[in-house]
């Protein structure tokens, strides 16, 4: 079929020129006629009611078109969706914005000003005066004692309250070697550099949304339910997404506000959240506390693995994560117990953030494994190999592919692990404590139904379309490569468009599923096009292809030929011969029996070097080395970028990132990018990522497994383990702040 | 008062072109560029001077345009990402960013490129360490930093 081997080659991003010229258009940058600007007012108490809201002064600001509060907002239907999309919590209900006087968290939108300019809107928003009746029972402290079992809907969705294999408690008790500890993952914010923004415009009963979203199709479905209008009356457009990492999976209430404001004012309205507003309105990685207990035999074999997690959620929705999948699946252990509890608080609902749940569970598990290695006096890599899971013991299924051994070997070799001296504080350099640590990375691979259309044009180029998204991983480029490879065309002859509900259906751009889902649909569309060309050719009244059987045809070099040589006809000429301007085809793909028979997962091994200043407790990461099994790699250049991006995220998770929470008032104290620290250029020195040979054709015909999330999985514990090796001090609370090392 | 009812009328020389527009006293250069002149290549990531996405050159100096009032730029020269290369061409820094895959989502990219262009002009891109230090005002949440450093190093060498 394919012969030009575009798949696997380091093609530069096809959207690169648009991005470096500043021509790529993100949600806030569209400019429909008569555009008005919206600014929000946020609540200042964590729980209670709005007693009064005085907008009179705001209304006097020149240019103000409307001020919307719960007092004048239209009552919206907020119809329940028949089946909740996978991005929404399975229990509770979303915020029905401006529908009543209730305040559910500090930082909730309670009013919206629409004005001719953003300056006017912001000025007026500042002049709105609100009084509250606060609720004395506000739940602002994280208290494990309040932890509740997930709702049955969440349990049915793979977030069980308890799992049990063997008898973990007694196996732990009788284990000769044991470690046990408590681990803290603080609340984190995605903080994509692009702000969340929506432009809404009604034309009669038809709504257009230009939105920052990882899933245009679901955005449309959600808004259709909020307003109770048919989906075909809504179009969502989102060609570029300036990062999201999960924050744009759901259709948040600010999207409802934009659509409501546009409806009320009869204007196109842009609502761009401020950086501060994003901290309390677009979800976060939930604060999670975990307990891990590992029991082992003297030879290092795990006898018991117990992991428990308490995750934070809101009072109005139950966001549950797959935090405890890793401890059920990563290692071979006969006695395994997990327990998951949710602590409901007056916060906005948390959401998926890169490797949701998994990164959190892996962080605790992989530090505990390092502690066990120390307790056993065993090399950390050897301990992991000793407990290698040949099958998925949780689901009792074989892996569709697993090259984790090769990942350990490759990364250890690239890193120079054999030169490590195991004793903590034994490697010093220039007055700095040097530490080497490692961790396993794991992230499940899934796929969802997807569709794509393809149009072959007379000039020989093809246009592919699907309602997918590209928040940075390179969907535009990798899909172009899949099409070019399947059709044997140069990449310049392929145009790929996404991010529009007018295009063929695509699943959420999250959970690393895009390549396996949309990629296989693109491949299927291209194959369908070849089939059509073949049928047309065979039906010709004359010429070389007349009556040709499909298996005698060759699609190569931008045209059609006979396998036995001869008859080569460029596609353009072929269309002309058949009197066609273009030829359309479509393809779809969906998971098959393999999703029942196998477990699919990406794997990796991450090695970290740290340098710790013994006086100041500051930690630097001069290098990270990772090797990954992600199935087939469509574009090594872009895949490498994704991996180093995940590593940077992991360095942030390990050393910098946390929402500072004032648990007296239930407020975020550092809702900006100067106080919520993320890695900067000077924090990052050397990052090496490589891919071990892997091709998972059981999982899908492209052989890919997906690689966005795997890249952050395991990074923080590898760094934490290196910090222990450097200092002899075990830090189990993230981030590893200097004071946590010194005290 | 200018015709459109705004408080001030100013003149910006943007990418070599003179542009007259009405602004409020509080209008930032960033909002003037994005919302009024529809030059959306300059990005807003924080509006607080904390991310660098809005970096432009004002009279040849890099500034964060979200902390610069439009009125302060009255009569001055503004270069944005749209103006660093002639139509249809790539500036060496732009070319190096593509070559080294120095971005993912692309949202921080115009700001990164503007900083890099200024840095090279200032002669402050002579080592990786120097580049890392001086590019640290430009956050990249996609984490393209090592590729950004490689791109700036490469472009600086080509422009030398
Ligand atoms: S938008 Fe100006 S520095 Fe962030
Ligand atoms: S490329 Fe996405 S923030 Fe830098």
C-alpha cells in the first residue's frame, strides 16, 4: 500500500509557518462584526447566597451594553444529557450559571458586563457591589475523615471505591520487608499560555461559537442541552488551541455565559477569562493524599501492594480519577488492595490535567518502590524488573504490546545508570549533592470512534477533514503524514483541516487517544478513496484499467497504475478522464474486539539527575533521560517535542507547582503566573527522550499507542527519588520545596 | 475627543505603517494591537507582565505590550511578529523555530521569537546559558525550552 515512508519521518510541522508568523488564529482572535466584550465579577465567599448585587454604577459606564446577574439572566433549560460525555463527572450536576443566588465556591462568576470595549467592561465590572449571606458551614479544609466512596456511576466508569486481589492486609503484615508512607499531591493548574476564550454569535436561532476547546463536537452537544436547541443549530469553530492539558476538555460555564450574553444583547460577544479567573473556573488537578504500603520478600518480590487515595472534588459535582489504576496494573503482585475516597469541598470542580489520576498514582507508587529498593538494598531498576507484570493482573488480560524491559535498558544505558553509587549523599560535585533516581511510567491507551472525509482534487492534492483538535501535539502534521503515507503522496499534496463541527465526527482530543482514533479514521478515509478510484477505473469504457480487479491496481506516486507495470495515470488526469472536478470518500474507525480481549498501555522509564545545594535546599535538574514504548511513532521530531514537554511539566510537578490555598477563606492565594510557579527556560537544561521499537497492531491498524500523557507520568517520582539519593532525605509531599528539604 | 468617542487619539508606527486610532487612557498596547488593529500575532497570556507572550519591540527595545499603555507608544515605532520578515519570507529566527520544532501549541511562539530577535541584536545570545537566562521571561507551558534554546543558538550563528 504505502511506499514513501512518510510515517516515521521527522517532517516539520505543517502549521509551523502559520504559528511563527502569528497567523494561526486562536479562539479570542476572530472578529465577527459588532463584537462586544465581556468581563466577569467573581464571588468572594466560598459558600452562601448573594444578598444584594448593585449594578447601578456599572450601568453608567459609557459603552456598557448590559450587565447580567442571576436577577436578570434568562432561565436556561439545562437539560440533562442522556449519556454524559467521558469528560464530565458522572455524578452531581454542573454549575447552572446565573440561575440562582447560590455561591458554591470563591471565584465563581456572579455577574457579567458586556460593553463596546474591554476597558469599559472591566471598569464597569469593578463597580458592581455585592453583599453576601455567607454559609458558616463552608467546607474549605481538606479533611480525609470526610472522604466518601465514589457514586455508583463513577464506580461503573472505572473508578471503584475498593479493589481487592488476594489478601493484601495479612500479606503485608507477614512480609519480611515493608515500607509505608503518606504522599501529597497538591492542587495544580493547567495554565496553558493561551487564555480560555469564547466568542458567541447568534444569527436568528443559529449559534456560532469560536471556542478554546479540546472537543468541538461535545461543546456543541453541551450547549445544545444548556439552551435546549437542536445541535444542527450550533457550529463550533476551533482551528488552534494554545495549549490546554485538559483544561479545555469540558464545556465550562463561561461558554454558557458567552452564549447567554450574546443572546441577551443581540451582539457577538467575546468572553476571555483572565489568568486569575482561570484558576477557579477551568478545573484543576485535585489535591490528593495517598497512603501506600508495600510488603516484599527478601529477594525483592512484592508480596503485598496497598494504595489508598483521597481526592478533592466540589460540593456540586463528583470528579473522580483513575488514580489507583497504576498500583493495580504496573507490577506483578498477588495481594493487591486499593481504596479511593472523595472529599467534597467548596471549590470549583477539579478536572483532568495531563495524565489525570495516573500521574498522581504513579508519583506515590514509584516513590514507595524506591523506598522499598532502599529497604531491600536492591537496585531500583532490578526491583522493578523482579516484579515485571507480564500480563495486566487487574483486568486479567494480556497486554496488546509491552516493551517496558527495553525502556528500562535503553534509558539506563543512555543515562549511564551503571555508574551510580547506591549510597545516598555518596555522589557530590563542586559542593553540590548529586542524586540519580528513576521511575516507571505508565499510561493506558484507549481509542474512540472517529470519522474523516477526504476529497481528491483535479490538481492532485487531497483535503482531509475531521472535527479533531490540535492543542500542540501536532495533529495537523501527523494526520497529514498518515494521509500522505496511505495515498503515497508527498506531504505538500495533503491538506488537513480540523476543529469545526461541520466536519466529520471526532472524539475528544485528550487521554492520548487522538492518534489511535482519528489517525485510523484518516487512514480508512484514504483507503476508501483508493477503493473508489479503483472502482471508477474498472468501470472505464476503455483504457488500461477497464475491468481491472482491485488487487491488480497500484496507488503510487500521486496516481494509479497496474501492478504489472504500465497505465500510470496521475490522479488529476484520472479525474479529468472521468469528467470529475473532485472525488469524495469517507472513512471511520472504532475500537474492536481487542478492547475486550487485551489491555493496551504506553510505558516508559525515566531517569533523573538532580543537584541539591546542601545549604539552601534548592534542587536543580541538569538532565532527564526517558525511553518510551508508545507503539509506532508517526513523527519522531514532534513526538520528541511532546516527550520533552511532558518532562518539563514533570519538573514543574516535582519542584514548583502548587495552588496556595487559604483554608480559612477557601481562596486561591496565588492565581497568577508570578506566584504559581511553572518551569522557565533557565530551569531546563538537558532532556533526552527516545522510543524503543514498538508496533501495536493488535491495538489498532496504525500500531500507535498515543504519547501525550505518558511523558509526564513518572517524571516527578524519578526526581523525588534522585533527591533522596542526593540528600538521604525522603520528601513525600510535592512540590519538593527547599524548606521541605531543610526542615 | 477622537471620532469614535474614545478619550485619546494616538498614532502608532506599526511595522513601518502609520496607524491612527482612538484609545482609552487605560488601553494597553497589547489590546490596541489585538482588538483595535487586529494584529493578533501578539498574544495575551496573562495581561500582567508575567508570561512574555505579548513581547513586541518598541523603538527597537523588547517590551511586554500588556504593561505598556497604548498612549505611551504614541508616535513610536512598534514591531510585532507580523513585521519582522518581508511578506512571504521567514526571519532566520522564525526559520530556526520551525526547523528545531521550538513550539507545540504555538501560542507563546510570537513572544519567544520577538525576545529572541532582540536578544540576538543585543548580542546576548552567545552561549546556551545566556540564552536560557535571557529567554526566561517567556513562559512556554508546552515545555519546548530545549528546542527554543537550540533554535536561538542556531539563528544567532546564522545571523552573526
Ligand atoms: S500577556 Fe504580557 S506578559 Fe503575559
Ligand atoms: S508552544 Fe505552547 S506555550 Fe509554548
